[in-house]
C-alpha cells in the first residue's frame, strides 16, 4: 500500500491537509509568541509561564476531549474547535505592552485547551475514513506529515517573523485554523454501527459519560495496557531531551539560534523518513512496534557523546526515524485492538498522561541542568527512554505473538 494510493482518497486528503495547515499555523504562533514575550518583557519569566500554560490544559481538557470524541459527531467537534482556535489566535494581535500579557496567557491556555478537545476526535476519525488494511499506511503517512510540519514550521516560522513581524504570523495562524475548518467540513464520514439511532444503542451511548469501563478494559487487555505504558514512560526521559535541544545548541556547541533550527529541522526530517520507512516495513509491523522506542532511546543516548552539532543533529534525526515508525505502528495497534466507541477516551488518556509527564520532566530537566553537565543529563535521559522501552517492547512482542492477544473490540462486543 503506497502513500500516493491513499492520497487519492478525498476524505483522507482533506483530513491531512487540515492537520498540515493548522500544524504550520501552530508553529508560527509558537515562534511569534516567544519572540514577542522576549521583546516586551526582556526576561524569560513570561516565557516560562507560557510554556507551563501549554501543559496544564491537557490535564483538564484532555479527558473531556475523549468523552466528546466518543459521544458526539467527531467531525463537528473538530470543526468547532478549529473555528474557536481561529478567533483565539486573532486575540494575540492586541498584545503590544506588558499590561497585555494576560492576553498571551489566556490565549495560550485556550489554544491548548481546544487542541486537547480536537486531537482525540482526530485520532478517532482516521479509522473511519480508511479501510482496515490501509490503517498502518495511513498512520505512517500521518507521521510523515507531522515531520513535514515540524521541519517547515520551525524553519520558515523564524524567517517569516524576522521578515514580516509577529502580527502577520498571528494572522496566518488564525487563517490556518479557518482553512482547516473548511477542509474538515467537506469530510464525508461513513456511518458505523455505533452511530446508529436505535433505542438500544442510544442507551449504550449514555455509558460514554464514564472512563471507568475503558480503564478496566485497558488494564485487562495486556497488549493495549503495555502499549499505553510504553507511550507513557517515554516522556520521563523525553521531556529532559526537549530541554536539552536548546542547551546543546547554545551551551555545548555555541551554535545559537541557527543551531536550534538545525536540530529541530533534523528532528522533523527524522519523522518524515520514519513515516516513509513505516510504510515499507509493514511486513515486520510487530517487530517495529516492539523495538522502535528502544532504538529511539539509544540514539538519544548517543547525542551525549556527539563531537559536533552536526553529529548531534544526525543522532536526533535517527531517533525520530525510529520514533516515527514506532508511533505509526503503536497507534495502528491501538486502533485495531480498541473498540471504535472507546477510541476517543483511549487516545485522550494517552495524550493527557504523556503531556503531563513531559511537562513535569521538562521542569525537572531545567532544574537538573542548573547543577549538572548537559552531556551527563543527556546520557541519563537517553537511558531512561531506552531501558523501559526495551522491557515493555519485549512484553508487547510476546503478547502480540501469544494467544492471549484479546482486543478491547472483542471485549466490547462480548458484552
């Protein structure tokens, strides 16, 4: 199954185009907000508050987004979130002095909040618009698009703002959300049994108000449980690595802003390649799912030994090649082994736990880097990704190959 074949599907093409546009807009906003804060305040305190506000909403709105994705029309949820985000993005145009900082904080919180509502619906919608045998390739393509957004957004965002200023970047961000909503509105999502309107199924829909049954089903399904644990332990070391990207560029290699751009560009390229390889390694799908995060952690560990920033960029690219392949494979396993009526809440739990842990890890990493040498911190962070990933990857491998691989879909249908 090729990417070009899937891109001929209008629904998938519209979904990916919407994600691409809003993703590029997000990067423009991120770069513009940080530049504006430093220009207005001249200190990093406002930057720290803003970064913290990008974590907190996940805890509050992530679980709510899962409920909405499982209970309401997912396309309508996504369109509504994009429209609201578009108007919120326009609010940054009114920031010009310190007294306007509350607009930055409120706007940042709101953008992340509605993204938390949006993302579970997006992940849940993908299995609805592609055939089951196309799911692995669709997830691989999604990872490649994510890499393109990161590579282009991190590079062009800075250039765009340097040439035309923050206000035009904020306007572009708002327009990107409105354009995304237009593409999503044209989606034609096939009806499914769980969307039927007969009275019995309407009574079942009421159960969506609780996460309890989903959590019980996850903990009693070894494969899904192991996958979610694996995706939850990565942020423990991964958050520290995120802090180290800037530290490597500025302190270790004295490469400044262009060094940050180089490293983020390499990370984005790695995701692009990872998505392409995930498509070609479908014969070894289970092996990729079980081993990729450990390989990613080992590449991150090697960054602590890099002699130059170019070698560091290479190791970061290799890490996200493995990570991109792993994300595509693990998301596909979740989609295949979780009942459609649970998709929103399962992906919401995944995103909420990951984002909270990565935020805490970044705070811890920032503190540790005030007292420890960056290369040592990088080695420890890579170790914290590699070892748990090896253990849980082995559990996933054995579970996939074993006879106890019962899915939440089967459990749900058995009720």
